[in-house]
C-alpha cells in the first residue's frame, strides 16, 4: 500500500476553489470581453485576460511585448491529488522586472513550426492568465505524459526542481472567472489559448497538429483539449529554442537542491 502524504488539514475532496481570487462581476467580464473585440492597442487587448486576476497579476507593454509579473503562486489549493510526488514544494518566484514573462504582441507565423512532441521539454511553453507558467505536458525525459503519470494535482500543476509551481495542462478551471470568451492562457509565441469551445460556445473544428486553427475573425489561436496535447502542441508562431526551451524566458530561483521523486505516494492535503 502506498504512503499517504499529508501536509496540513486533510482535504479528501473539493472542487476548483478559486475563492482567494477577486471574482469580477459578470458585467465586468462582459465589458472585458467586448473590449477585446474593439481594442486598438495590442497591449491592452492581450492584457485583458490577465487583468481579471489583478492585483495578483500585473501587466505593462511596449511596442513589441506584453510583460506579465506575478509571484508564481496561484490562489487555489496546490499539490492535492498527486500520486507521483517529486518531493518539491511551491514557493514564490520573482517573476518581475527583468525576470517578467513576455508575450509577443504581433505574433509571426513560423516558417518551420516546431512541435512540442519533439522540442521544448524544459521550461514553459505558455503562460496562464493567472500568471502561472505552463510547461510541456511531456516531462523533461521526452516521453512521460505528466498528467497520465499522476504527477499533477487537481488543477494540473505541481512544483518543479526549483520549487516553482507550474501547470502542465491547460488551466480550464480559470474559466470559472474568465468565462468562455477570453483565453485561459497565451502561448509564448503570442497566440491565445482558448478553452474546449469557441468563444461563442460553438464546437471546435479542424484543429491542426498543434491544437490550433484560424478562427472566424481570421486570426490564429489554440484550443485546450482533455487529452494530449492539452494545449498548444507546439508553436505556430516564431520562437527561439535554446537548450531545449523557449528563449528568453524568466528563471525560477530555487533555494535548495532538488530531490528525487517519491513513487507510490498520494498527497491528500496541503497547507
């Protein structure tokens, strides 16, 4: 029988608790969604989904990029449900200033799109609207699906070797705040990642190998899915790859040596 790892109070079962986040009034979200249709400034348009999580997430922009700052800590329970624990714990990260995330405001289709099935096994490939990075669903061994391996909590995340919390699948739970009309994340090539349906609630059709397509507005975007690749399965847009990850991107800062995975354990509570 596997060992039960319990930190803090026992939490046998709960839904997607986002109570610590500010919950914008539905009218505010409607305004934000409509604003995305009529915005003329690319920075303001791209920031709309992130703005829903202010003040925990802060944004600013220049002519080329939207910069996103956060402490890397989501305001929902973490780690519960993991059955293959890496013995890492979530701690705040300094994703600010020169170490902030940056999203291209004018994404450019790549001449040679790169698949996340064979590239980008290190670092983030997208950034969730709540300021949490999203890594490739395939871990750094290039073959293991972290979701199927039991390494993720109930929100699709865990802590990495620097004790940095990040997701490995699309953060669909954020739709509780964002609704369906706003993206739940942005890929690091600048293209938005929407949920399981189109913004108007209609079914998604004709996705490419990267879970993306050109929408009714003529713009390319990605979609989430319940099975691999879960979000953008690569990059339709231009990115630079260095040492197996998108470059540049912020660096997480650990405070101790990383530890070995602990198999056969399930985290049932965390505080």
